[in-house]
């Protein structure tokens, strides 16, 4: 028996199969360490929503609010999900651990305990006790969450698109059971403050009217910000929307916008919120007189349909000098006076030189002193410095792009009829340097004012009451403002006249170079920007020109040769035959070259690997789809051009045929005066 001890079980070989009676150490040596539950696999990284609620001990409503405020969203696990867990909502375990240490979570628990006490007092009919407890309701702030999610100012500004869209949406919605009036009023104030800043700093760069609303883009500190302004009509609140979730998002966006607007207003030397005093419709408040007037008008626009968002320029400018004089420091005044002296230094030196050389000019009349040059330069610099100032008295200046936008509508006065949606139109007009009046109460510009340059009307024809208005104004449709602002050029108003069919409203966000298609109206606008003359008949596509040339060639072939020019016909026929032979040789060589390139291309494809061949096929498929889309656009454009007719009833193609025939007739008449002929003479072949 060897070393076997009597009474003990014989040890099994190391190669023997394991059983339940084997010790844990031996199992670990053979099978490895057993993984504990929820310490590996899917459970170690992701956690379901139900388990999150049990872990945090909060209700589903509070959990949703916490996730929205913290910026935590559900995750989709990578890889295979067990069958029993399919369809569940998963969150990352690290996100849930971060929520567990959030101070707001404790506030939610305190509020839940507080509401139990209030309900208990109300259930016992203890009204006084319930009111007393309600006055001690726990409150919380989410400023630390804004700093946590957006550590830098540029980060918050780059992620403000959704915040502005939701804010403008709440500003347009009516205060109902789902939306308290306090939230609607706060959204109106925020929208008014943002619009006032964009209008004052000339930040709006692009705008586009769509079915969903009006898309507006502004460049704020070289960061593009885009939002949607709803159309101004009666809003009906749908019943299948959870407004509590939307209000939770707005709760965070409200704090974020307050942070950003405070910084933006401080950069231009103004206080936020703007100190606005209601003094009979006028706004008074330090150096923010102009911006405050904008804010007041914007607020009135959202509060009532009769309001507007225009800046009451007349009253604001009257108060501006007074406000600037009160708020300027002595150092700033000395700095401005020093700049003014430097600007006029060249003029003073020129005048002094003129006085010193007065005696010499009597003897030498040939010498002249240029006084207009330095004076013009100094005045131009003073005017540019005044235009570059964001707010009079502020050190903040506009960049070159904003200055160019401000000068587009500078000196123009727009008057909006009562059917015009004033909100976004007035913002665009103000951002591009124009003045705005409207048909309604509190308008700074009356309808009969002769300074009005453009009357915006959206009707089939002008009413008879407009005949008594001054004749110095132009009547245009609202699209003219947006198209002119998008292309930074004053477009001709002939196509935007009242009652006329409007040109296509082109989106400023489409990259035509990447798409490979440029609309006809965009080509016309580019010609205008380059200073070229635009002919309405030149809008036809190149395919139409080929059709025109074929039509003219067929008609010329019908011309019979004269008997007097038989010899000339023979010589011309021989010359034409020679030209045809040359063209045939060139076409044959071209076909041969294309065939060789195609064979080389197919040979190269055969040398590719399977992966490269598949990738190349996908690329060619995408290019083919893009080309099909371009062909469809060209086909539709050709159909539209062919259907358009002038006053006589001729299509664009027919007009171009007549114009080319007329030009050819003129050339033939001039050539016939030199005893020559441009007609083709063909020799009749005997049969």
C-alpha cells in the first residue's frame, strides 16, 4: 500500500475529473477564479433603469429630471445583449455613481419629505399649518451644473443652439395648464434679450424661411449659432407631448442663457439684465439706452401681436448723448479727445501750411495745397470709428464682417404692413443697419413719413388707400429682405414687386460646389455682385443652346443654291468635305483613346483586392447616385425654363431662338454690304 495511511481517503490523481467534493483551491487551480455576480460582463458596465431607481431611491420623475440636468442619457451596450434584457433602457454605471453624489438629489428628497408634511396638514384641514409649511419650501440652484458641463465660455456658446430654439418655442406658446405663465414670461424675456444683443452687434449672418419656421444664424465671437423662430400664428398645444420634460430642459437652458448673456453684455460694456424703466413706452437706463429700447420693443412684440421688436431709434438717440455723458469717466474722455486731435492733426497742419505759403502762392501760382485730401481722410476715419462702435460710448468695436452687414441697409427705412410677421424681419433689418416702422401702435415711424424707402407688403395687389402715400418709396415683398441680407447685396426689386412671382428662395447653407449644381438665380446674383449686366433671356441652360443651333442649322440647310453661285458652291463643298474628314479623324482618335483608357481601367480593377474592389464599388455607387440627382435637377430646370412664358406667350426657348435669328440676320445684312454671302451653297448631286 506504500505510503497510504489507514483510515484516510485515497487522493485522486491531478488528471482525474473534478467533482463537487474537490476543494476550492484545487478548483481554482484547474478552472480559474470564479467571477462574482455583477463584477463582469454587461452588468459590470451598464445598469438598467429600474435598478437605478432602487439604488438612488428616487421616483421616475425625479430620476428623469436629474438625468436632464446632469446631461446623462441612456447608452446602448456594444455587443450582444442577453435575451431576457432586450428592450431595456441601460445607463452607464459611472453616470449613476455621479448622480448618487449630486447635491440636488438630497434636495429632491427634502422636497419629497416636505410635500408629505404639507399633504398631511391639508388632509387634516389645517389650512394655516399648510400655508406656513408651504412658505418654507426647499429650493435649489443649478449654477454649479452649468459650470460643470461647460467649463469654458466658448463651450457653452457652441452648444446654445437647442437652448435658443426651445426658448423661442416657449416664447411663442400660450400660457396653459401645461406651461405656467411664469415660464412663458421668462422665455419671452430671454428671447428678447438675445434678439436685442444680435440686433445691436449686427451678428445675424444667415436666415431662411422654411415650413418648420425661420432658421436664423448669428456669428457671436466667431462661433456660429443657429436657432429656429416659430411662425407667428395661433399655437395649439398637442396632448401627446410631455411638457414636464420640456420644462426641465428649459430649467437648465434658462440658467445657461443667463450666464452667457451676462458675459456677452459685459463684453460690450452693458449690464445684464438691462435696467429698463417703463416711462410711457420709452426706455431709459445709462449707456444702455439703445439696447434697452431694443429689449423693451422685443418684449412688447412677444407679449402682444400688436408689438414689435424694433429699436425706437429716435428716442434712443436723443437719450444716448445724455447717457454717454453721464457714464463716461474722465480718462475715457481724455482718450477720445486725444484720438480726435490725432485725426484732425493732418488737417491742422495743412491749414497752417496754407497760411505760411500764402505769400509764396502770390508769386508762384503753380504750387497748390491739397486741403480736401487730409480732411476727407480724417472725416472718413471719424465716421468709420463711429460706425464700428457697438454702442455709443462703448470700447467694443465691430469686426469687418459685422461692419459690412451694418452698412447694407444703412440709411434705409422699412415700413411693415399689418399682414407682415414682424419678429424675424425686424431683427434682420436692425442687424443690417436699417430703421423699421410698422402699421400699429407705438410705431416710431408713421405710414405717411416721406423718409420711408421700402414699404413691405405681402398682398396680391396694393390697396387703393396706398395711392395717397408718398411716391418716393418702393413696394416689395418680405423675401427681398432675406435674400439681400443672405447675399450681402441690394438685389433689384423688380422680381420682388407686389403681385409678381417671386424668384426661388435659396438656402444659404447649401454648398453648391460640393453639390455640383448651381441654381440659375444664384448665377444671376453672382453676376450682379461682379458688376456684370444680367439679361433675363440668358437664364436658359446650355442644352437649350444646342437645340437652338440644331434648329437654325436645319433651316439653313433648306436654303437652295443660286444659279449664279454654282462654282462657289463647289469650292465650298470641297472645303466642307475636307473639314468633315478632319473632324472624323479627330473623333476616331478620341474614341480610340477612350477605349484604351477604359481597358486600362478594367485591368486596374482586376488587380485590386476584394476589399478594395468592394470599397471602390461603393464609391462609384455614391458618385452615380449624386450624378443621377444632378441630372434630375437639370431636367426639372429645363422643364421649368421651357414652360415659362413672356407677356406675348413665348417660352424662354422660343425667345432665345428669335433673339439668335435676329442677331444672325443683322450679321448677314452687314456682310452682304461687302458683296459676300454667308449662306451655305450645296452642289446638287446627279442621280
